[in-house]
C-alpha cells in the first residue's frame, strides 16, 4: 500500500520483490545433508543478514538482527 499525503503529486511509485527460495541453492544445500526446512531458513537468514548489514548505525543494526531472528525463529 502506498499512501501519498500531499495534493501536489506529480509521480509516485513503489516497488518490492518477493519470491520463492532458489531451487538450485536449496538443492545444493540438500545434497550436503541439510534438510529442506533448514536449508530454506539458512537462505532466508542469509538474505536478511545481507540487507541489514547495510544499516550504518551499529546499535540499530544489532537491534534489527535481534528482532528478525526472533521473528524467523518464532515462525
């Protein structure tokens, strides 16, 4: 959802991508004895950690990682 709070909008857009975990990456991990659910969790966590690592503030970065870990582990 994109909400614009102005009457002077010339152009607005929003983009996000989401998709399934790459089957080739899953296959690679599974051939090394990692069960599919664990392999999926590893790939998702690796993606999240890469994104969060771009946050310049160290304290905020650690807080985000803690929140994400709790969410991923709890799911």
